[in-house]
C-alpha cells in the first residue's frame, strides 16, 4: 500500500484522544465508549482501542479490543463479542512518539501488585528517556515504545508505598515532565489526570448513572451526556461508587494550553476550559480582518477548519462569506491509494472549487496554518483556475517556526516554510496576491485574556525543559 | 452486523454512477478510472467495479475487479494487481432494482458473438419485466437481477443484424422504456448512451489523449479533465481511435431530467445539461425566501446538501447565514453499528449543533427534502435544545407524494409523511414553528425555463408508462 | 503471493466434485451439504459453492454462497447466514477449463423461463466451442468461461419445448459430447445426470428423509447416509417429493470410466460403479509385484495415494511393508508460500523420510504416476540420503503420453517425461535403481473385466471426437 | 464461531514449539524460520510469531510478526513485508498457561537495559505465581499472562549484575522451577536453554553459515540442516559470531523427559536426546504385543500417531498390518464448524473406515492414549459397523490418572476415564472386546534404560514441587 496522508505535506496532527466511562448502577458502558470515541476520531485515526471491566464481576478482569484503523474498522461485531462491563476506557491514536504498530495501541492493559490497570494517554512526556533508563537500571522490561508504559511503571512503583491508586498517580505525576491527559481504569475506580500545564484538554461529563471522562466536550454531546466541568490542569480526579474525588495538590496557575487545540485540533463544537472552540476561531477570523484587511468580494474558508475563521473574517470585514470548496467526504484524513493508481494530487481528489462562488471575484481565503506550503499553493492555484481574479491568503495562526514536543507532530526545522522564508517569499511561493498571518500578540485574544497558553511552535518559548535528545540546533 | 443507513429514515438515494475512459494513445487508464469513480462515490456506496481492456492487447481480453463496498475498499493493491488497459469502464452502485449482492455488481462483463462487452448503467428500466420474459421465451438464462443484463441481451441480439455495436445499442434502445445512462466498452470502442428523456446525466470530457464519459462533470474535474459537452438525451456516442461519432436519431425535445439530481443527488460542483447544480440550489433557496419569508436571525443548512440553498435563502432575505452543524466525517452515508453498541440516534452521532450559532436566535433551517420526517424532527429538537427560540423549516423541494420508477429509491406510499398529512400536520410532527416547501410551479425556475424535467415524485405525472407490476393503487 | 501447488511439477488434478441434497420432509440440508462437500474437498480446492432453496418457501428463491478457497474458508458463519433450505447443491472446483476466478465458481445460479436453476458440473465438454458459437449466433451472452453455462443455456432452450426440466436435460445431453456428471436443482426437483460414457462418478444415497447425489460414496459415509446405487452412465435421475424417477434412454454399453479415478483421484474409501477404489489400488500393487518383481527389504508408498498399492505389492511379494514418509499435514495440496520465504523445495517441506525404515535397506517405492519426474527424483534422492542402498520405483499406472480432454489436467506434450524418454532414460533421470510401470494390458484387472474404461492418457485412444481447437499435432 | 477441537474429547496437546536461527555470514534467515516453524506446527496451532534482527543493522532493532492462527495464515506476504535479518526466533503456540489471545503470542519482544531481547518458550513454570508476586512487590507491571514474561523479567534483573546476557539467563534459571526450553535473541547473540530436568526437547543444527535451535530435529530436516547435538538438560548455549559457547553448570543427572513427547507429541521423524521417536513407538507396539497378545487377523493404528505402534505390534505378533482409516486431510487439529452446520460427529468427518480392511476380521486397534474415552468409543463403533467381528484395543501408554503441570494439557481429575473406572469398565464403555495398556514398568524400555523420564501423568510422582495454587485434592 502506498499510504499517504491526503494533505500530508501541509497538515499537522493531534496525537490522541482519550475516554473513560464508569456507570455506578452497573449498566454496560460499551455503547457510550463506542460513540464517545467515534466523536473523538478526529484526534487520531491510526489505531484505537477499548478496554472494559465489570466492577461486580471477577475483580479486575479486563476485556479489550485494540487494532490499527478507525473505530468502525477495529470495533466490529466480531471483535466486540463478549466485551461487557460497567467501567471502561478508550483511545484513538495518531502515532507521534512510539512507532505506528499494533504493539503500541492503547489503552495499555496491565497487571501489577494491586490487580489490573488500564491506561489511555493523550500527550507526550519530555523526560521519558530518563525515566525509562531509571526503570531499566532496576531491571524493568518494556514491551512498547510509548510513554504510557513509562507512566504505568511509575504508577505501579508508587503504588507500593501509596494507600490508593490515585495517590500513586499523583506521586508519579511529580516525576513526569510534559503533556499528558490520562484516563485510568482500576478494578473499582475511574481516574482522570491532566498535567499541571494543562497542555491538552480533559473534561468530565455525566449521563444518568454514568460518569464520563473525555478529551473533548463534543464526545459528551455525542452520547447525550451533560458537561460537568473540565479537569483542572494538574488535577487528579477519582470516580468510584461513592462519587467524584479530586486532588488538586499539583495545580498551579502556570498554564500552557496548546493554542492549536483551539485553532485546529479540537472540534468546533467543543469547549476547552470554558472557551468555545468555535468562538475562538470566529475571533481569529475577526482579528485577521482587523489586522490584515483587504478589499475583496468574497471570503472563503479551506474546509473544514477554515470555515469558522472565514465566517469571522466576513462578519468583521463585511465582505460576503462564500463556500467555494466541495469536499469529497469519502477521503479520510488518511487516505490509502492503490499503487496502481498513479500518483495524483491528493488535494485535487479531496477538494474541488465552485467557480460559481469565485469567478471574476477577489477572494480572501482563510486557512488555519501553513506548514510546508505545498497544499496552500495548490489551493490558490485551483481558485485562480476557477476564475478568482485575486487570492488573498489569511492564516488564523502565526507562522510555525519550532517543533512541538508535547504531543503534536509539527515537523522540524527546514520542512517548515516559514523557517527559511520571509512572509513575502512565502506569498510568492504559494502564488497569493497577499498573505497575512495572525499576529503573535493577538493569540491571547482568541481564547480570552488570562488563559495561559503554549505558543512554543511559534516562539520557541517552551514551558518545560526539552527532551535530553534534542540538541540546541534542533530546537531552533 | 446491524447495517443501517445513517439517515435511514429520511434519506433517498441515487442508484448509480457510471464512468468510461478511452486513451487513444494507449496509456493506462486505471488511475483515471479510480479517481473518477472516487468523485462519483456519492452516487452509490454499496458496491462498485472497474473493468479494463487493452485495445492493443489480445482482442477483447477484459480484466475486472468488483465487490461490495466503497471504491477504496474494493479497489485495493491486491485486487487491482494486473488490471491494466487503455480502455475501461467503472460503476458505483446503490442497490435499487436488483438485490444487493455480489452477483449484481457492475460493470457487467460478458462474451457474445462479437467478443466481449462491458456495460455500466445508471437508471431503471420500466419494461424490464416484459423484456426479460420475451428473452426467456427464446431460451435466455439470467444470472443477475439487474436491468443491465436485460439491456445487454438486447444489444447482443440486435448485434446479429447490425453492422456495428453502436448500431445495436441504438436499436436496443428503441425497446427500452425508462431511465438509463449507459457506458459500454467493446474491444475497440467506448460507447455512451442516454435515454431520450435524459432522466440522469452523462457527460463527455477530455484529458490529453483520453476521452472520458462520466455521470457528472465533477468526475472530470477530479481527474483534471476538460468538459467537452453533455451527451444529449437520446444520443449514442461512440469513441474509437478515430474520434467521437454521434447518433442522435433517437433524440427528441421531450425531456424529463430528474429534478432531484439538481436538488440533492448530484455534487454541487457538477453541471448537468449546462446548468450549475450549485446555482440551482442557490436559486431554490432564493425562491424559498421569496415565497416563504419569515423574520429570523440566522439561516442554517442541514449539511451537506442544505448549505447552498441556505446561502441562497440568506442572500435573498438578508438574514445572516450561519453554520450551525458540525458533522462527524467518519460516518459515511452508510454506517454499520456493531450490535453491541446499543441503538443510538444516528442523527446525534452524525451531527452536532453549535449553540454559539443558534442560541437565543430565531433560526431558518433549510433541508432538501422530508421523507418520513423522523430525521427532520430530531434536528429541529437539537436546534431547540441548543437554544434556538424558533425553528422555521424550509424545504428546497415540493412534498414527496409518489414513488420513483427511474432509478432512485423514494419510498412508496404510506412511508411518505406528506402522503397522509397536511403541511401543518407535518410542521407539528417535526416540531417546527413554521414549515414551507418549494412550490411546484417554481421548480422550473431553479434549472431555467425550457429545460424539461421530471417531477413525478411530486405530481404523479410519470413521463412514461409504468412497470407492469405496479398496481393502480400503488401508483397513487 | 507466490502461489504454488506443492507437488506442482508432478501432480495431476481432478477438476471438480458435485453434491446435491433434497430432504422430502422439509428439513434443512445445509449441514449435509457442508460435510458432504468437505468429504469431496480432495476433488477441488480452488473454489467452492453452495446454493439452497426451500421447496415450501417462495418458489425458486435461491440463496447461495460461493468463493475462492476451501469449504472451510468460503462457508463461514457470516457467509452462511440466512442460507436455509431443504434442497441444495454444492460444488468444489479445481479450475481446468475456464479460468480460475470468482466469476467461474459453481453452482451456476440462474433464472430462466421456468424460474430458477442451479447447476454443478464435474467434467469437461468436448464440443463446448461449437455449442457456444451456435448460441452466440442467436444472441446469447456469456458471463463465465465454464462449460456449465453452455449446458445451462441448452437446458433452458430445450425447456421451451419440453414438458419437464428433466426432459430438457435429456434433450440437452444429446448435444453434449464429453464428460459430465451434473447435479441440478430446480425449484421442486433435484436432478442428477451422467454422460453416457460415465467418465466421472456420480452416486445416489439416502439418509432418513434426504436423498443425496454425490461424486463419491465417501461423501455419503461422511454424512452417515446409505449408499443406494450409482447413477448409470447416460442416466438422468429426478428426485421430487414423490421419489426417484429415472430416464435411461441415453444409456449404452459403451463406457469409458476414467481409470485415474481408481488409481489416484477418488478417495480410497469410495466405490465407483461397484468397484472399491481401495481394492483396485491393492490390485495395482499386486500386479506390479507380479510383473515387476525385485529383491528388496521393504516396500514403501509415497503418501497418500501410494500406500494402498504399496501394501498390495508387499502382500503379493512377501516383502515387508513400511511407512517411510512423514507428511506435514499443514501443507495442503495447494500451498501458498510468502514471497519473502525464499524458494525452497516443496517436496522437502511436505515430506520427510524416516531413516529408521530405509537405512541400509533395498527399498521398493510405489507411486501412482510420474508426470514430469521432478518430484519423483527428489523423493528417490531423499530415500538414498536416508540410507537406502537401492531404490526400485514402481508406478501403479502406465506412462502418461497424451493429454486429457475430459476434466483432468494432465499436462500436454513435452512436459510429460514419458513422451520423449525411454523407461531406462526416465529411470536414470529420477535416479532409481530400477523402474517399472503398470502394464497397459493389466489395467482392466484392477477394476474388473468388463468394466469399460478410458485409457486415452496412456494410449491416445480417445472415446470421443476431440475439441475443435486441438490440432493433430497436439493430440499426439 | 463454534470452535471445536476435532478430537476435543480425547486429545491432549503439546503447548509450544520454539525455533532460533543465527546466520554468521549475515544472510537473511526468514526462509529458514518460516519453514522450520512449519515443521513444528504440530506443537501448536493457535498462534505463532516470528521476530528478526540484523546484527549488522541498527543495534537491537527488532521486526516481528505475530498473530492468531497457523504459520501460513499469520506469516503472509503482507505481514512479512520488511521482515529481514540474519538472526531470529519463532514460536508456535497452543495456549496452556495464559489465555488464548493476541497479547499472549510469542516471541515476547522487549526492551531492557541492554537493548532488545526476544524470548520464545516451550513449557510451563511451576513457581510462576511466586515469581510474579515477588516482581510485583518491586513495582513490576505485566502485560501478558504467560510465564515467558516472568522469565524475561528475571533475566532483565539478573542482567544488572551479570557480565553477559547468557550469565543472566543462567542466574535466572536458578529461580525457575518447572519445564522450559528457551530460545532467546539478543542483538548479537542467539541463546538456547533447557531446564535441568529436560522436560521438553531442544536441539542444535547447522546449515551452512547458520546455526539453528529447534524444539525438534524434524525442523532441521525440513530446512536441510544437519543435526549437531541436543541441548543438554540444564545447559545454556550461546551462539555468536565466534561460535557456540556452553554453560553446563546447572546440568545434573536427574532428568525427567516428558515420556509423552515420544509417545505422541513429537513427530516420528524427530530424535530426542538421541532416541528415535519412531523407534520408541515401534517398541511400544512390540511391548504391547508381548504383554497384551491376542488372536487377531489385522492390526490397525488410529492415525496418525497410532500407526507406528501398530506396525510394532504387527511385527512382534506376526499379525498382518493394515491401514483401515482414511483421514480427511482438510480437517486440521483445530476445526471450526460454522454454526449453521448442525452438530455432527467430528470423528466421522475426520476419519472413515475401509471395510475392505476389517470386514469379517478380528481387529487389533492401536491408539496412543485414552483421555475421556468418547473418541475411542466412536472409532470402535465405526470398525464394528464396517464389519470387524472383534475389536481389541491396545493403548501405547499407561492410563492417564494425574494432571500435567509441565506444559501439556492433560485434563484434570474426573474428566479422565481411567480415574474412576477399572480397565474392564473402560473396555465396556468403549465397546471393545479387550483392552490393554502399556505397563508402567515397561515405559523405560521404549526410550532405553538409563534415560530419565517423567511419568507423573500416570503415577502422580511429580519430579518438582507443585504450583502453589494446586490443592492436595487436585493433585490426586
């Protein structure tokens, strides 16, 4: 197979989504897990998994189903046979750290001194190498290459001297540097934890007798659950038959929310830490209109993420909004072309332009980012071919300049078009008549003043130390 | 498997898409076939197939690959192994007439007196029963239950007394009553034919040395081909190494284009017989705004087909356009739920509402049709739950009252909500504050005066006689 | 995939097995079909199929399941879902005539003037080309390349002027030249027919209220059915709710049973036309001992088919019988090696020699045939390497010299080692110390005087005319 | 799926086969691994795996392919893509200890302080529970339920204080109680180890520049390798680029070879510790003839394992040997019946009797064991139905009375027919005219005086302490 990400040259990926469900009345949670994960599928399409247990069954007996592919491919009638339980965790994955293979699928299901433990993680640990070495020096063996196994080991070790598993989680977190939103299932408890910087989201929902932990609130909506609240950065929540308990001892006010969750990763119908993702995109569009105005006839967004910002731009500028693109919904984010089908532009297969919308018009085209620039150039070209007289590209984020170590796959160094080119050079390379990025100093406006966020990919100001293996060179 | 069409209760389906490619210079056409069919996938997701031949190879040797599922599932590296040729036909299918099984996949590949013939059809023959019986009375055997086999037989018989295969096609067409757009591959020729009423579209494109026949112009765009012209209703075109030949002897001025191709089936980026599908939807929205005005704060379209009409409504009415729905792109039109995932509202899984767009607002919601009413009711409810103070439903087509016998699967009789209910009763059933349909007498406005169209599903005025098996009762 | 028949260079194949079941009391016959076909799997491993109907259900509604591979691969829980009925036919296939593809799987399921018809065939028609052409000249279309479709057409045509389907079968048979054992299911009847020469076997069994038609009696044993009788060469039997009816109008005394059914194809536990296959092999071994005696210490048979003849040789000669070979039972007749596993001797993987049996001994090695000689040479070498001081090869059939046109795949011309080499040259090529074949004039002794048989592959005396396409050259 | 072992009621299973290959010249070993495992398939059909590395590539980079099913199902072109290396290990498994799931497939591939380690094991550890607990008390986590993971952990821990990995293996072995034949791949070494009792076999072979470690010598034959020698009970061998090194420090003279390897598990063409498996079976038959003589007309063996003993009985008694059974080679040891195929006797499907061999005769029927007695009873009945006038059953092992804790799945307690019935009662239950078992005191004669063996399943004399979890009750 000639596997290719359809927008491969110009897309960045979130690395994971996590989900946990605990039904206090003993009802089966499989359906909630299935549809909840379905709603998080955009956070990872390479592999996925579900693990369930029955708090009233044989203690700690875990049944799981994991595999490469989408939820709908992995969780079939056949593979779900016998999967039943009133507590469970699920995971969708795009392989960032840890190679893309069946061994690395999550949730990680394991036995330790207190029985079973199932862990699903979103994020990336900075000091995983040191932690792994430390464990190896005491004789540990590793069967995967994912950070989650390192976290699991540390929880298991801390458990030896802790009264509860949640205490062990908190103690283990003190050793972890980096980004992690965790959902953990122990035989009688569902635990959620979020790193103190709060890089990636994690929220709590409720539906009848079920508590739900999820990467995004959209997963709560999908299963008709109510949003209860976000897990705080640094918080460990434990849900058992008696309710929710919270340990906020690691919470600080020093937050570093991934700004790209708002700009691109998260679903527009999610709220993260109280902020509507949709509104933040509308706002990004409005700011772009303020800071990068242009005389034009129509504003169009590159689907799907560019549409909200385009609408914001249109609202702010008064230029009419239009939908210039028709998307082929049978192309997933990951699209496998048979070898025999000679190489063809993936952009062309995925998108078509409606000349009716752009012909003879000056077009403002809004996209969320430019990575390598190749896709952007193709789309500009398609617009012009369809009759656009001018194409003014507006990007609802600042230029990418630095790699991300917190769980997204922004490419490194020279692959980033903005690294070695001025904005005008980029404009020429993509064939646009003008090009404007969101200004760095307006980032905070899109999520609200006072919300700490991480903009390291734009600034190189990493909120944590960097991985041991990163040379000075690579960072910049 | 608990197979279910996601919008099962309120969706109608097109039954097929066809494609043919002939490269005069002998270049391989597999890639063009593959991506062209990909662009037609919306016309049928149940099965598909490709057949190719080499005009310079062993005469009439055909290689094919057919199966249940999407193009990306059926046409894999493994199944396409060895498929090579400079002439080929392809098909995507939603099973209307003829059960849904592997035996009924197209293109139909056969041998007859003059070698091989491969036929792909979009549409439905009215007199198939009579034609089949007639053949059986001379000893014919049938291995499928599709109309295409009956057509093939008649072509084979006419071929005995015709000088060319295209002549045989024309003669056979004289016996066929109903809707058919055909693409036929004979060892050295590619033939396209469209029924004299022109129910379904068929167009001609060109890319370098390749001629292309396709159900929609969007397939031409997808492979970077130029649109040459539409095949005329009643026309037979034959493409061989010397160019295109046309037989218009069956053409008349009595056309009956399926109006629903414009309203819903076709891609908005296609043009059918010179009319932009996108523009016709914009126009439907405009007309709705003129004929069914309402005071409101935002106009939203039910994705994907409702968006263009919503934009039209917004433009005409001056009410702002909004995008209230987030669609889960991992749910196909056909969505298989594992049995273990207890029944959940398919609408909920597929769509979520953005409260940011509708909260506290009077909403005009545009959809293309109401079949049974259940989906519409759920969406109205979702909007109200998200805070819409009023929901005014506008439908960009007249009420469905009669079954279709020309290749779409509009349900029969009592399943149609409009059959037994007044508009106000329907309004109540779907929970809307007001409900308006496109008026019958404005239908012609959306495609342009003088374009003959079929509105039998709204009026019961069928342009042809009806199938023998249809009782008077059933028709009405 | 690097598909390879494990004994590819020295094996010949039967081309099919057929089965039919009709339960007069309306009981489901799926289980009988499944296990009956299982017992016939040795007659064809490339594809298989089952079709069933319910004589009390909607008239002529047929459900079928066909595919490439073994019964156990094709007939799975999923594919058999809903297959129910009290009448059914089944087929296993090795592709002889007609390419190896899904289109050519049997039973052929079709509709004709009288409803449905399902046909399964074992054998090969000589005049298929003429019959096909004749049909094409009246406008017939062919969707497969198997003889069975031609037979079906003729039955359908004859049916127009016949009172019953069995009469049509008889009339059609008058036009067919060649080898065929047919099992046919019409909505209310099960029909069996065998060509007048009786090339291939077909027998009738009974189990409770079920009548069974099967290629071999071993299939009757497998389902605990009683053997009733063989279908006579030239006979048409029809089973309906009133019992069995027989039409022997085409029967003659001029029979041409395939002698290789006894020597190799059929299971040793089958009886064909009253003759025990096992006994005929024992007898072949005895005759070899009489005509090709040798001083030796042990007699061994090449598994599996050589064992019975080896036992016969041992009994006749007084030389002890031994089992020198260990077979790897995880290698099927058809064995797919991954490309990555570099080419290795298939013989070695399949067979190992027990030095304990042959070391220091003079060995008589019995095999059923030598085709190209390569496998035989490898086995002789293995025996010598294991310490055999002498290897005397005895073949329980005469040398292959001519191709078979009746449904087995004896290779043509120069691929046959005996065609261009004397017996002593062959002996040298396979490295044996002596070599003896069964004498032509003793063939009749192995099945009993008076039983007409076909020995065309040894003598070139074909009982019928040859296919039009066979040149004089090729025959010899 | 209605999965069923075909002889489920009367079969016992070996639990695993192991293989390792190291090519000193850097040649790829995949082909040797593949065909070697193929020859060991009889030792485990539930799951299998291969892991390879390149001693000249990136240090310790391991590529693996594991899955449920046979070698030919798991190791396909697709799954072996990219698997290349000059060192590798393989495993076939029947799930004994540790549930039957993908998580428990071997080889176990892991990372530890010194890089990668891949371990394949045959056998069962008695003190696995204690060892696991001990590890958990220091914070270990377990991702499988197989003993091999416990062994791996101990090797990793011992490695911290050892100079070499082979030293760590030796140290770890001191803690292990039970049966284990191990093949271990470290980045630059191939290691083999066998428990001091030598329960299960392990041998060394050589083919050109490749060293091979294998469970049975038959695997060496299959890849045309020479047998070098057996790994001694208690020995650790290490193969690196400089040759083979041996550590015999744990070797003793107190051996407990599994006697059932000779009687049933191993292939007859294997030698274990210098003893021919074939000869030991011949000898078992001879002893049975001496100790349990009977007047009869023919001796037959239940295939496949009963044949050699039957030949021994025939040779010793002078009664003619016959082959009464025809086996359906399309039924594997594990056979999945579709649900739809109503329950049918698996014995009947697998075996058929040749009346020609037994009709009117007094038959001695040799089998290797009786577990529950049901299969034996069915076969006796089949022989009588085929006309045998008397059936005298002779079993080439003593009666099973006790469970096995060393890696075979002899059922426990009351499922064993011999536990609660006298020999005469068993005779009656199976319908035999007489019944004789191999005498306990003659066991040593079949493998040779002085060879220590384990007969715990017959005597309850376990050579080691028993698992903590086994109650006194259960042992007896």
